[in-house]
């Protein structure tokens, strides 16, 4: 159960003055020091990128060969001040990722170290801009997506879960969270059976998925419409990427306050943690390596889709 961690992260982020250093201090208070914060200025303000690292028993940091999972909280901002007061719906990607990190810190402190390394990355911005979008406004960001990818996508991530609020659309109409097909090097691959199984165990229901298109896996800034930025980490890595979308039945603007569903976020946290456990043990494949090789042999590289 990670409800306490979700509430704690929500409380600290729901502030007009919150900084990445304050979030890092929360981890320090738990005796966890493997975190770093960097403030980056952009064309529309600044944001604090925070990264928390958890070495595994058999991970690369220990000289082992267990794979490394990246958990990225993708968002424009946790707040839309002065347009909106309080934590906004778009901030749930950061809440989920940081709650994963806080839970992992307490697990390790309690003797439960995962097999592989886990890297959690997101950013903290309480006053991001709002931009027009149909059917509801989107949250903008003080920095561009390429900058986010440089600070959140790490070369040692062997697979990535990209968590993003995905409520401002007509595509997904079920409350909770949903996962995407795997994206790797410009290919949209089939859904991971292992992740579907983990999701059904965590939620106690049939797994929920959402469709993505070729447009969604191309870089932002190319003039093409995207569902949102959930798949953007896939434009900056050769590692497989799966989107974890926080969803609703109704269409909810990313800049709406009072829209975060704590129980849904907690379920997404448990899903990411169970995926991390299984991935480090070699029991969770994001994609079929042999089948991917056949696709490339038959149809060639699709890496050009990763470029703007």
C-alpha cells in the first residue's frame, strides 16, 4: 500500500512556493541521500528537475547485470498559477513518480531492496503556463520537451514507464489508469503481456489500455497533433517505453485544480513498483526481442520518427 506516500507527496507539492530542494529534503529526512536537483531556466519560467536513484541488489551500480527501470513523471507543471490556485490535474505524473520514490526509499530502509536499479525522474514547477487546446486547455511548461528528455531520460535506463495525466481527451473514458503499447525506436509494438498481468493483479480488474498513433511518438514541436506528452521519452532513447496514463470518464482540463484522484494515483504507484520488482528479476518483458528483430529486418529502421 502506498496511500500514505501519495498523500505526503501531494501535501508537499500543493504549494505556490514548493521547490525541488524541499522535495529532496523530504527524502533526506528518510535517510535517503541519492537524489539531485537542478534548476533550469526556460522561455516561460523555470523548473526544478529532480532525480532519485535506488541501487538494486544485482543492479549495475553493484556490478551486477540486473536491468535498470526508469520511472518518469511527465507533466507541464504541478501548478498553473496565477490562472489556477492549487495542485492541478497535470501534476499527477509528478505525484505518482515521487510517491514511487518515497515508497522505494522506505522499502530499502526496511530491508526490501529491489533486484535492479530504479531511477525516478520528474520536475517541479508550481506556476506553469496554460495553453489553448481542444477539447480542453492543456498545461504548457517553462521548458521544452527536448530539455525535459535531456534531464529525465538517462542512458542507463533499460526500460521506461512514462507517467502522465491523460484526462483532457475523448480517447480514454474510464477512471483510473491505463497503459499503452510499447514504443521502441519508432515502432509501436504490441502490448506487453507481463505488464497487462501485473496491472490486473494490482487493480483486481481486467487491464485497461489506450491507443497511440504514429503522431504521438514523434517529437513535440513538429506541428503535428499529439495526444499529450506521455510518449515523448520514446523520442530520446532506444529503450522500450510504456505510457502509464492517469485517466477519467469525463474530459478534465490539465489546468483544473481539485481533480486529482488519490486512490487512482495510489494504484498507479503500486503498478509501477510491482513492474520494477518483476523487471529487475527478469520476469517482465516490455517487448519481444526476437519479434522486434524480425520487424527491423523486414521493414527497416523507424528511428527517423524519433527526430523532429
